[in-house]
C-alpha cells in the first residue's frame, strides 16, 4: 500500500484557476455603475455652477466607468 505524501489531499480532484475577470466581475461592475452616477452628478453640478473642473472630472469618471465593462467582459 502506498502512502500519500500530503495527508488529507484528494488527488482525484482537479482544481482550475479562476481568472481575475470572473473573480472580480461583480465588484467591478458595481463600481462602474456607481461611477456613472457620480459622473452624472458631477456633470450636472459642474454645468449648474459653471465649473469646468467638475465637468472635466466627470469625463474622466465616465471614461473609467465605460472601460471597466470592456475589461471584465466574459
């Protein structure tokens, strides 16, 4: 009878590595969702107060929120 060098290890089970896209898909999509809302809020407030910095920041946030789903797609 042969002995297993690692106790309690089942050698019949093959574990597969889960990609980071699949692993972090839900948190990243939630971040993109909130990024759109924050971007809309900043664009609105920047337009109302005539603040170009807030509008520019909203463009940056919109861009990041659009890139997240492209990176984490299935």
